């Protein structure tokens, strides 16, 4: 059975994730404020303007954390019954010195509370776009860590990428999203401080 995935966002991360899904043989829709940007991702994608109906069983929110509220306002009803993948790192980008969610919560937990009918999965936030595009971190395959309370939802994400260059590893329940966000925070600050490159990242051996 062919997987279908809608990716909201046509930036570097959205483009990289779309490429992986296409390589896996999934049907891909890219939704963006500027449909020209969505069309530029790949000729094989179904490009749509923000607000158009979603076609994927898996919906990836390839957007910055502050944009999540707008997406929920636009698509809240449509997200019910779907696997919704949150890739955000809720960083204070003015200081690069703190996460902006409570220590006992996460962006993914906030999203799950806002769309209770959806199965929220945290994934991709510990990956840079470059390592998704190449499928490698150094000389090992890129690993996508996925956290969520719904095993079927995590399996749906893995199925949508099965056959691509990356591997999806189950990182546990949605409570693990806060650790993934902390890891993403660390990786971003290291890259921003030029301690590591934006073309590399953490690897799981």
C-alpha cells in the first residue's frame, strides 16, 4: 500500500523530507504560503497553497515553532485522525540560550493538546536538512528519532520513508519529545557557535 504524506512548509527541511518520501515511493503533497515555492520542491510533488485540503495520511509540520498556532487554526479539523509530525525546536532564537516551553513539557505536547484528535509524533528535530538530503551523518546512515504515544502513527511515518536513505528509530512515548527537543537545542547551539557544521550532526551507531 502506497503511503501518502502532506508536508506543510517548503523550506530546507520540508524539501529534504519531501525528497525522502518521494525516494520511498510515497505520494507527496507540499503545502506552502507561496505555491511557487511548493512547486519548486520537486516536479513530482502535489503543490498546494496554504489552506488547501490536505491529502496525506501523515502530515509533517516543517515549520518554525511560532508558526504552529497558525497551522492549528487553519487545519485543526483536518488534522484529526491523522499522524501529525512536529519537527520544531522551540528555541528562543533571540538568545539561542533557552527553550521556550516549560521544563516538564514540549512543543509536541503542546501540539497534541491543541489537536486532541490527531496522533502527534515528534521527529526530524534532531536532524539538519543536509543530513536528511544526503542520508548520511559522516559515514553512517542518518537516523530519524521518533517519539509518540501511538505506535501505529510512528509506524505510518516509518512506512512513508521506507526505502529512502534514512532509518526511523522509535524513541519512545511522546514524553521523550522533551529530551529530543533538548538534543535538538544542543545541536543547534553547537552549529550556531561554529563548533560543528550545519552539514553534520549527531549519529546513532
